[in-house]
C-alpha cells in the first residue's frame, strides 16, 4: 500500500450559509400558481377558525435551492465509506429501491382483503422461510419494527414461555459486551439483568456463566459475534448450561453480517434471534429509521410468536388469528412492509452468495485490523469477525484521544467509525468496513488512519483543532442534547 497515494475526498469548497425557511420567507411570495377557484369561498365554523399555521412564504426557486443545499450536507453511503461499527453500513443496492417502489407494493393498503394482496402475502411468507433458513431456526415473525423492538418481542416470548410453564423466573444473564438495548429490553419485560463479566479472551466463558446460573434465571441474552467483533467461542457450551437449567437463549442478531451461511444458530441452540434487516439485508438506515427487526424462533418458542401469522391455505395466502399462546400484536398491521421488500430483494439477488458477503465482511475487517495494529492499540489481538476494535491507548500519551482521531478523519473525507463503544473498552474505536468496500477504498481509509496516527505524534494540535474543513467545527454536543435550540438561531 502506498501511503502517499491518499487524496482527501471532496470535503472542501463552497460553504453555503443556510437559514431556515422562516428566516428567508417574505410575505406574498409563492411557489404555486393554481387557477382561480370557481367555488365561492365560505368561512370556517367558529371552532375551526383561527390564525392558522405560520407557514413561510417562498418562491419555488428558494425552496428548491434550500433543500438541494441541505441535501449536499448529508453524509451517506452514497457519498463515501461509512465504517460505523455495530451498524453494518453496507451498500444498499438500488434494485431494492426500485422493487419497493413498485406501485403494487407502494400503494397497497393494509386493510385490503387478502385476495387483493396475494403477492404481498406470498412475499412475506417466503421471507419468513428464508430468514428461518439463514438462521437455522424454525419460524419467523416480520412484525418488529427495529432491532430493539425484536429484542422486546423475543423477551416477551421468553416471559410468556415461563409463565405458561408456571415458573416465575425473574433474571436474564447478559454479557457486559452487550448493546445497551439488550438490558433495556429485558428490563421492559420486568426482568432483572445479571451481568456476565468479559473473559480475558474477549468473550464470555462457560465457567463464569455456570457460576451465575440459578433456577431464577429465565434465560441468556447474547450478541454473537459480540460487540468487540469477536466470536463467542464458548457459546455452544454456555447454551447447554442455560438449557440444562431450564433457561432459554436470546441471540441479538444485529451482527448476522459476519456469520450468514457459516453459523447455524439452530444447531448452536439459540431459541430466538432478531435480524436487523436494515443492517444485514440492506436498507438505508441511520437517523432513526426506517428498519425492520424480524424475530426467528426455535420450535419451542414458535407458538408464542406475535400474531396474526401469515399462512398458506387452500385459497393461496391468508392470516391465522387462532394462536392461543401468541404474545399478540406488537405492531400496527404487519410490520414495516417495504423495508421487508428490500430484504427479500436482497436475499433473492444474492442467494447462496450471502455466504460470500459474510466472508468478505470478515476479510475486510481483518485486513483493516492487521494494517493498523502497529499504530493503534488493539485490546484483543485475535482474528476478528466483521468489525475490529482499537483504542486511543497509544495516542493518549501525547494528549490525543478517540474523539480527536474521529474528528480528524472527517477532514480526511471519512465518516468516523463508532467511538467509545463497546463500553468495556476504554476509548474504543470500532471499525466495520462491510463487504461492499473495494480494496482501493479500504486502502484509502487505512492511509487516512495512518496519517492521523502520524499527525498525533508530530502535530497533535492539528488533531485537537479538527475538523477544520467542515462547515461547522466542534459542536457542543452536551449542550445540544441538554438544551436543543429548535427555533432556528443561526449556528454561524
Ligand atoms: C443496532 C443494534 C441493535 C439495535 O437495533 P435497532 O434496529 O437500532 O433498534 C441491537 N444490538 C446490536 C448489537 C446492534 O448493533
């Protein structure tokens, strides 16, 4: 790799000052020309009359410029590499968008009779089967609207299972590498979290789990590969221990992108897993949506799946509402349908090549890990899965920390990786390149990271000032969160 070949991506140029539409509007301007109304005007009844909303008045060109400028302020996958660990920002094929926009899908109403939506139902039925096959489990529900919602759904099923068995188990074992949503989901179902401390190898150890297991434990909630990007090497043993003691196992499947076609979760003994279709199965996400977090379950938990369930019957496809053990509906209608269309399209377009996607995701992460570990501290030096975690351990000595490194990467044209997560590693820098970056792009990112490490030694001030090539510099993130300014005062 040639270190001098790195050229910053297009982060410099015109800085367009952009106010709010309300600040730009002038009374009397309009972006519409509609013909005179032929209907006489009438006043609203008193209880509906009022001053009305304070809409800004602007010309069409002002509106077009405003939104076009704002759109260039976005950073997205179609702009550049987005190595955000734990989030799987992979390429979202455009064919998914075309298919999700087909009028038959886009205009379908959830209240249409079954016979009018046979295509939709067939798609949902097939997608459930594909998800079962990909995970090695028995049955699926597409209802949950996000990963965390899938966790909640899985925990509700585990609670229902124990209730049905007449046991009042109250505790859930959760490794301390877990995503913050895991303990939150368990707590929302009334469970108490019991933390499993991390073993020295970067994974939970069977012996530790054995010592924490009691008859009060309802189950285990585990992310595999874990949030350090490492495979839970003791998982099969841990699961036998939990099952032997009467508990069930929830797998957080947000990291499925590392193991598709390689790890059979059914054989490992998982009882329920959620899939972040928006991560692993390609839907543009971030900024809070959209997503879908289907759950896939073992035979044991299948009767508890949310209802109604899509079924194949003598008339084609329809809904089964007769589910006595089901936890019931957890979503209005049937889930985030058009996100699911994208997942379906992605699975069909890759087919068995899904396995290759995982292989390349793992290869790319290991390539980055090996290319940077001479300059950045690597807390667990073993082969990683789809992401690798460094720290600012070496840079701290010169007063540079993870945040400074992340900010400097912005100047060099890259979206920063995930920082300060997972919490079990101090100053974590978590990099997930995904399978969709080319060798050249990976090399450019590595060169940028190497440049930042060199600058930390030679010119730490540069990093402390960064970013300098952006429209705004370091924002006061704490004040922004605590006292958000929603009235449109200018930032400049
Ligand atoms: C992203 C993620 C989640 C939460 O998924 P959302 O779709 O954002 O709700 C849960 N666990 C892990 C490990 C994740 O990376």
